């Protein structure tokens, strides 16, 4: 409709807008939008539980917000499954009034923390630097001397730091040999060792210089007879230069230069070199399985010094190997993982080597879904899948070799639920005993008790405020419900929860998930332009799943838009086939799925006017926002692209080679917004910060150049001194909202 109106007589356009689009972009709309965060602030209660466990591991207390400035203290006996008021708030307030000589509201007690002496029959707290003791049975209040010993079995779970897991045999690099007789060092780029007692020094390499050097990490075998180091050859070390036009400390511009590798650049190369310390000689290492590394990591000798194991990721992210170098330089493959597209190196790599049992745990998408496998490290055979099915392991929390159990998070494991919702689980090494520790239709996060006998499970959805339950870690069974958030005051403001919506994507088989924001004054009889907030980076999924009250999308909707957010194909956290859509195809951005989703949503919500559709995003979202007008200008009318990585050859190497592959081929140009700039349809607004060190700002300026060469109209905002994401800042968002009001409503914003 919007495209057609621009070709009609001016009078007809004005009549059409004024008849159907009254009172949009007004000062009242902007005031309501700007006031929304304050209007909705602190309107949800009983939504947080911060447990303070007692040392017996069976009891805890917490303070919960019950209203505006109101709270109460709750005491939980996990062994009995009971939850009750920690004390009689009214009677304590009454006695405290007498002590303080002022009014005390039982719902606003003037202290935040409690201390429980060993018998738990009394409670200590502090008001105005004075300690008091409340006897719960006798309901009496007494002061305590400042110097009195406060016996307390309270431990605050939030102050307890999780200790790192130390794997057996994990020695890491060190310069002194395990037997203490040798010290390794790098001198003039070469490896030298010296005897600690006599200081006799021996140079083990003489072929290194500034162009090829030993990197200074030393991996000693436990028997001190072997030493492995990494020889490093630097890459191109590309430099990016940007000009700061308006520095704060001087009049003249400043020039800044920083390291920034881009796709196709020659990168740092490392190779292992092994030495026999007894003979002070080098042992040749077979490098045929170590060619063209992206990264070599997790180097670790076995306890018996028979071999050093390492994780090798070949450049291009299509081959990852767990390798073992024996003490004589031979190299064998323990695990070889390959993919015709890509292996998600940044998100789906997990390795737990257990030399004591001769096994290792390995994460892989070889079945088409991200799962865990138990592998025999000697035979290289998969002993058994640990997890399996059409769902994904998201993260491994911990591995317990003694109980032979793994604790992990999963999504898609509950049939009928949103497949992105996180659930916490446990499973045995042999794949038996799969136990779901959390329950409830929402996305979960948990917190364990001190001894991990219990867990507090919090779950929520965009249309459900948090629910907290106490559960047994052994089997996930419910002990008691702790809190169910109260959002009645929030709803009374006119705030509307996001609408969850699911529709089939391309091919008509796969469910695509998204959410819809409506303005607080939504009128189902009216038509509203639709704006999509997009981020389609393959490294994650992005549609919010947890409950949240406020955000930029909700404020955008308040100006008279229906705002949507969708995870199309090519994003992460589903099956491998879903993810692989992005391979050498970032311009796709899931648009075929997104458009079908919006068309299906408009059938359910006819107020969605798909003749007026806008889209905006930043970084990879900026790349996608512009791509919408280049490749789908028949559907999208307006786009705001902030700090976009518009040509993947111009952006950071690690992110772009992960999804676009290596070596750089024609697919990079095919996906480039610069190359495709001449296809622009609709209204475009480009935003970039001149000091962006995340995405080279020249990426945006090259789009500008290509648009000029193609004689295309567009708007441009270059923000002096600003870095990455300036479009989501206060000024950038104001300009973005105004642009949509102008282009989708045809009116000038009024404040």
C-alpha cells in the first residue's frame, strides 16, 4: 500500500493518511512512550528469591518484595517442605515501635538481613547500628551489646564462590620441570633450558627469530623427560585506522590504529615442537594432522608421560581433532570431527578427558542435534551416546567422574514447549538415568543449596512473570512452591505482555517462534504498521524467552506500531539443518521464514498492516536490516541499519569465517550489501559511529559509496566519537523512531 500511495495524487495520499492514521506521531504519543519506563517501574512483586542458607543445608530465609516499598521475611524448612513467615511481622513491629520510639510498619520493617543462632528460636537483626534479638516463641525483643558474639549459622549463597573444577592431570604450562631440576625459558626467540642447581644452560633451538619464535609456554611431561613448546609464526597482523574527528582534549582530529584481522588474512600459525631433555635433542613431530591451525588448545600430558593430548581446530572450522602426541613424536587421532558446512567452534565444543578410565566426553552435532558422547580414548570408538533425540544440549554444567554423571542444560527436551526454553538435567555416562531437574512451561535458571541437595528453580516466559520452586536435586521432585510473582499492578497500567506466536517456516515443516509487542492503547479495530527488530547472527538465538517489563521494542510499539521479533532459520540452538541455512548465506537472515511468520500472524491479528513494514537492527542486525530492502524490497518498506557488518570481508575474522567459511570465495561478494546496493528499494537510514572498533566503520561508508554510485536516495548519520551500537543509544533510537513515524505514518513527529 505504501509503495502505491507514493505514485498517487498528493491529495489522495493526504486524505488516506488522515482518515485511517489519525493521532500518530503526536506529542501525546511521544510523552506516553517516554513515560512508559517510569510508569511500569517496580510494578511486579514477589518476583525474586535470594536464599540465605543455614549451614545445616536444610533451612534458609529470604526477603521478598510484596508491594511498593513493602516486603516480608520468609523461612523455609526444606526437610519438611514448609514455607512460612519467618516471624510474626505485626508483633515484632509493635515491639520495635516501643524500642525505637517511632512508628514501624510491619510491611516495611527497617532492616534487610537476619541472623539465626543455632537453635533457630531467635532472630538477630540490626537497626540504626543497634543489634536486636527477637524470641519467636516468647515474642519478646531485646537489645544486644555491640561487642556481643553473634553466633550464627547463616551462610549467604550469593557470597559463596563456585570453585573451579581441577581435572586430574591438568598441569598446564610452567617453566620449572616437575622434578624441579630444570628451568625453561625463551632467549632471543629460542628455547633454552638450564639446570636449576648448577645454572648450566643449553639452547635447544637455533632457528627462531622475530618471524618465527617460541611462544613462552612450556609443557613438561610428568616424568620431566620431555618438554613440548609451541613455535609461533605471526600472521599479517592487519591494522585498522580510524579518525576521531572531535576529541575532547584537543581541537585537531586524532588518528587511531589497532589490530584487526579480517577474513582471508594470513593468521598466526603454531606447531608443536618436542624435546628430549635427557639427551637435549629435538624429537621430530609428525605435523600432517596439524596443518593450517586456527587454534591449538587444551594441551595436557597424561600422568604416565606416554602422550600429550591437544585440541586442534583447522582453519575453516570444518575439521576439529583431539590429537595425542607420544613421547617419540608420533601423532594419533583420538577424535576426528568433520562437517561439510561448519562446526560451531564458538558455542558447541565440550571436551572432558578422563585418563583414569581411558574415556572422554565429547560434544558433537553428528546426529543432526547437539549431544554428548562417551568415547574410548584408546580405540577411538564411541562407547555410547550419552544424550540423544531431537533436542539439543546447550551447556555442560559439570561432570562427576566418581558418580559417572553429567549435569547440563537442554532446550527442546520437553515436547510441546517452546524449543528454546532451557531446562536443567542430569544423566549417567552410559545414557541411562536422564533426569529433568526443572519443571514448568517456561525458560529456567537454578541455584543450588550449599551441599547441592536442593535447588531453587526460577522459570518465566515473556507472558508469565517468574515462578520460584524448591526442588530436590536427586530427582527434581517438588519440595514446595516459594513464590509466584504478582504482576497485577503492572497490568493495571495498561502494559500488555508480548504475544507468543508460532508459524511454519519455509518448506512448511519447521516451526518458527517469535513474539509480538502491542502498544498500551492498542485498538484491534485499527491498522498498525509492523516493525521487525532483527538480529540474525548464527552464534545464538535472540527472541526473548524470559519475562521482562521494558525494552526498546516495547517503547517503539508505543508510538503506534506493532513490533515483532523472530528467530528464523540460520540462527542457533535448534537442529543442525536449521542452523546450516546460514552457511555461506548470511544475506538470507531467515527472511523466507520471517515473512511467512508475519503473514500468518496478520491472519490472527488483522491489525497488523503488512503493506507498511519496517525493520531495524545493529551490527549483524544492521547487515540484515539493509539486506531486507536489497533482497525483499517487495515486503519491507523501511529499514534502519546501525553499525552493520555490510560486507563480511570487511568484518572481524573469527565471526565471519565461522559462518562464511575459508578460503574467501565468491559467496562473500554474493552476500555483500555493498555489491548488492544497487538493488535498494524503500527508505533506508544508515547509522554508524566513527570510532567503532567492533565492526570497521568503513563497512558502512562503502555501502554509502555504492549507493551514491547507484544514484540511490538514503539517510545517513555518522556520530563523532561514538563506538559500536550507537544506534541503540538515546540519540540513535530517537532518530530511528522518528524515521519510522515519518516513513510509515507519513507525518512529522511532534513533541
